[in-house]
């Protein structure tokens, strides 16, 4: 069984149509069956031999028929990742804050901390939550403006 690899079926279709070739014509030129060409264009999978045959028939380098990997600097991808990361950052902030508050209140109700100690701890946690939320807001805004450029 031949190993199948990803191939850019839409690029093959575009190149074929630019030459005004039918799928049958490309199949004959590449020495393949029409069904193979149909499958390549529809499923984006082909063996390396098939990829080479199609590339030769179309007169293009075989590497140009491979799907393009996502570009790390693509602003759309970077923005999506940043938005996803920011969402998880806020979720982590919320869960961490809730756990810290629950631990402080639990210590008070179980008698491990006095009301004064509990008040100080709640004040410190509140201040840290405010500072960290402000920093995340500033970082999110800064990142959003950088990505728009």
C-alpha cells in the first residue's frame, strides 16, 4: 500500500483550470486515471508518485503542490492565539482568586485565623487581584494594538 500525503487539491484544480484542462485531460497527461485526479482534488491526498506525475504534467515543481504551512507571523493566526491565551489567562485568574478567597474564608470559619488576620489577607488578595487584572488589561490592549499594525 502506498503512503498517502497531504496535497493541495485546490491548487491542482486552479492550475488545471488555468490551462483549460478537464480532469480527464490532466489524468491522461499525468498517466493517471480520471478517478485519481478527482480524488486528489476532492480529498487533498495523494502518493508521492502521483504528486510527481501531476506536477510534471502541469509543469510546476512538486513542492508547489504541497499545502502551505501556517505562517507563524500571520496576524490572523497570531490574533486568534492571543485571544485564546487571554481567555485562558482570565479563567486562570478567576479560578485562582476564587480558591485564594475560599481558603482565607475557610481558615477563618475553622478557627485557624482571627477576624483581623482574615481581613488583612482579604485586603492583600483584593489588591493583588486588582493589580493583576489591571496588568492583564493593559497587556491585552497593547497586544491588540500591535496586531492591528
